[in-house]
């Protein structure tokens, strides 16, 4: 499966500021996703990062709050805008690796970015 | 609204026994089903995927799918302390942002 890295691994930010999280994959992948895992909770899909077009957001998430870029097939960014303490969470990118030995719809996750908003 | 339900646990199992984890889902058109293992402070790791009714075995892990009952399970044989983790059930149904819907996870504790 693909090797996925994220930067930063963690950050502490002040409310009202924005943070951009990077996700880098070591091979070209068609599908990239962004999820959020709030403290003690499971994963919630934020959006699909589409290469060359606007991201597709899940219900409850909007582009103004979580703008996403996908300039090529190996890289994506998620920005958390105008942050509040409620945005404190782990943000994870994932890829659907259609190549190699993976099967349909399987997703593999990056190490995550732990964000704390004060 | 797509929902995936799991018993949050903790589920405590003696070492060497079989751990049985269960999951139900609400969307009848769901196509693909996954089990992820998540250690504390780590990201989820895919351990099993299943697409058709019946059983699928991989080493000590067996996934079971019953689409009529909208039920997925994971059996872990010969449980080891290293199996202690949170197990997340995830379902792909398509539509929307086209990602996975996750359950809240079952916290499994293997007692030495």
C-alpha cells in the first residue's frame, strides 16, 4: 500500500487563526480523503479531495471552514479556518489505493495531525 | 442518514480465547465493509475487508458478513495482549463525499 505522511504531526493554535495540514503520498492515487476524529470519538468524513476540481464535502462541512486543495495525484492540503476550541481534533488524510494489492474501496490512513485550539 | 453501530465496550477477553466483535449498519445499499484496528494515539490500520456474504479468513482474523441482517462481525482467534485496541467497523455506501462511514469502535482488552 501507499506510504502517507502528514505535516504537521501536531500543533497548538489560538482561536481565530487558521492552520493548513499537508498530506503527501509516495505514489499517485486517484482518491484522497480528509477525516476528523474528535476526542474519544470515531472518524467522520470531511470531504473527498478531487484532483483538478473542487472538493466534495460531506453534509455538515463547508468549503469556507475547511478549504481543500489537490494540485496533483500525490498531494493535498486541508485548511482549518477561523479556528475555535471545538475544532480541537485529530485530522487524518486517507487514500484509496487502487493499485498494488489493495481491494475495492480500501482506504489507508496517514499518521494524523493532532490539533489543539486554545 | 448512514449509521454504523458498535458496542463501545470495553470487551474483556482472556488471552488465548476468541474475541467476537459485532457491527450493524443502516444503509441497505452498502457495498464494502472493513475492520480497522486503532491503538491509542495512532491512526487506524486496515485489518480486514469483506464484500460478499459469508466468512473471510486471514490468519487469526475472520470477518463475517450477512447483508440480509445488515450485520458484520470480526472474530479474533487465539487472542494476544497485543490485540488490545479499539476496533472500528467501517462501511462504504457510495454517494455524498464517497468515503467511509465509521462506527464508534469497540475497545477490546485481552487479559494475560
